[in-house]
C-alpha cells in the first residue's frame, strides 16, 4: 500500500522531537535503540516480504518508526509495547501521520513474554526490532504461542543473529540455534549499521529470517521433551553427550543407551547435532526417568 505521503515515516528530527515531547530517554535497561532512518525501516519491510493481506505483530515498536512502514505494506499491524509512555503515545503518532490506516492498527500494552492472545485476526507475520537483552526468549515465546505466524524477520544484535542462524558444527551453534530451528528454517538476512539508530549502539545489528516449517518436525517427542535434551546437552557443551545427558537420563549408562538407540555416538557433542537428532534422543529417554 503506497497511498501514504512520502513524509509519513519518521526521520531523525521527528524521532528526537517526539522523544523530547514525551520526555523519553532510551534506556539501556530495556535495550532501547530507536531506528531513525526511513530507508532502513522500508528495507526491513521489503526483506520481511510483508504482503497486503498480512496481519503483522511487532514487538517493541518504540516511537513507531517501523510500525508506520509496516502499516504502509500490511493489512493490519498489532504492536506490543511494555513501556507506559511509549504505549500511550503510539496510537496518536499513527493517527497523526497515517490517518487513513489508523483503523488497521492495534496496540497491546504489555510485556511480550506475558502476551497469550492478540486482538483481531491471527497474526501471519512477526517483524520487530527486538530489544537486545530479551531478543531470544521473546522470539521463541512468540513462535510457540502464535503458530499462525508463518514468516518472521527480526533485527537483533549481530552476535545473536549469528547464533540463531548457526548450523551444526559452527562454534556459535547452541540452544537458540536448535530451538529456533524446531519452529522454522532460519537464515541471516542482512546487516544493519549503527548509524541508523538513536542512540547509536556500540554493537552491530543483523536481520534474521525465520520461515515456519510447513510440517512440524516428525517426532513422537513433545517440544518440551526435545528442549529438555537441548538444554542439558549445552549446559556443559564441552562434555560428551554421554556425560552431559547423564542428569537428564538418570545416569551416564542410561544416557549412553538412549544415544545408541537414537543412532548417535555417545562421544559426540551437542554442537554437532541437528534438531532432528535431538528429537531422536528425546524419543529414547529411559522409561524409569521418563
């Protein structure tokens, strides 16, 4: 949808004016860095492949830079904001800058980790500039609670982007990599420079694309059971799986039996396993400790 005026999006001066009016100072505690570049938010929307029929959920909209760009492209946008001042101001910003789309916007004033339902039709996409300190738990929680989300594009700290998109065998492959892969095909989708933010962070940012699996992972084990194996395997990532999973299985011999039954070497380490292999281990948890 491009019926909006070219200046409907927020530029650096608009962001600073809004912040000054609201008495907002971005806080480290909430990992707040506001995007001040209209080209960047439009690029994010393009990379996210937002469609005219999409219902997009955005977490941490801040002053509304990305929100307005999403409203240009999507059918509806639901923004989840924890900050009292920002949540109170955002509907007025949307009304002032994009009045013809204001009825397609909804605000949920809450902590994203506590949200269990959203107003209106089920979301089809998640697009967000996630606060760095809670990016992974928020992302995994949203994917778990809202299975209708087919496509996700999040901007996160570059190192977090690397971890989410890492493949088995990579030194940064770990819990976030495996859990994200339970839900989706995950890949890096670009880098974002520091100068498009206010204040400029002292780390680089990256975009991560997650396309939900059309068929859930083929396993008899539940998500919770598989994630328990993943957590145990990486809690002591330098240890062999026989040792690392001994607590989970009840003993090292029991762990070895489960690994062997799943067709995995007891001497392997967690960083070499795919999510499918973790699921196979979960399926062979010894009965007495199941």
